[in-house]
C-alpha cells in the first residue's frame, strides 16, 4: 500500500496542471495514466485569459507562452464564405489574451517535464487503474503496470477524476454526465507548414464557417 495526499486519475491538461499546482503547495501527489506518453491526437486547442492566469500562478505560463498563438480577431462566416460576425477578443481584465490557441500534445509534454522537476509528485504513466473504493477516512485505488502486470494499491485523502469523457471516477460515483444538447460536428485538421511564405500570407485570426 502506498499513501498520498491526493490521487489523480488522468494525465491530460487538467490532471497535469492540478498535479503541478498541488506539488507547488507542498502536497504529496500520485498521478495515473494508462499512456506512457501524451495521447498523440489533440482534442483541446484554446485557452481563455482565466486559464492563462491560472497557469501563470503556478509558474507554468512564461516558458510555454512562446508556443501560444494569441488570436486578436475571430471571423464567423456563412458556408458561402460571406462574413457574418467579427469578434476582437483582445486582452481581458487579467492582462492575458481572451483567446490563445495551442497544441495540446506539446502542452502535455511540457507539463509532464515540469512535473518531473523537484519533488512531491509520483507519476504512474503506463499504469491502468482497475478499481476504486472509499470509506470515511480515505479513497483507494488499485493500479496495474501494463508492461509487467504488477499491481499496487494506493490510498489518499482525496481522489480526483480528470479521466475524460469515459471517466471511471464518474461511473464509480454514479454521477451522470450532463448533455446540453449541442450536437454540431466539428472538423479539426492539424498541419505541418512547408511553404512558410504562403502561410505568412494568410490573414491572421481564427475563422469559423
């Protein structure tokens, strides 16, 4: 049995930011994810100014900020490419841009590297959590190393689910996921730029059709 202040399931942006924040506050943390490296497909792509304020609070902003792309204009267009609405987010009351795009995979790599600095967090990447339980004193989980098959039981004062849409924590708590009924499909393509002159000629800002 291994003992921690906080157990975190899921090493996406939420889990990793939380682990870094708790580490900076002096807590002993264990974070679990079945993937050894960040999942290769980005899902999130935008920070608002409040998110950047939180990152800055825990010294996660300055060194990553060069990878952010502030969007000073957002263009909403009809399917016929006719302008419908133009929004200029600018900077919010916190002093950061209200809309900054980023590459999630690179951000997760950055957070994992930052997590490894100093002490306070044990990272169990490549470990799959197989069971959860709790009592009046602590929460517990059992995790298995996917390479060796070794199983270890952990407990903590808190157990926090950051494990995504198919959350094991949510299922265990029998907590329903709220569907707000927005059913539009989005198509997102990430590219590597080869013609930098052409790329530089494209008008700045984000465009939605």
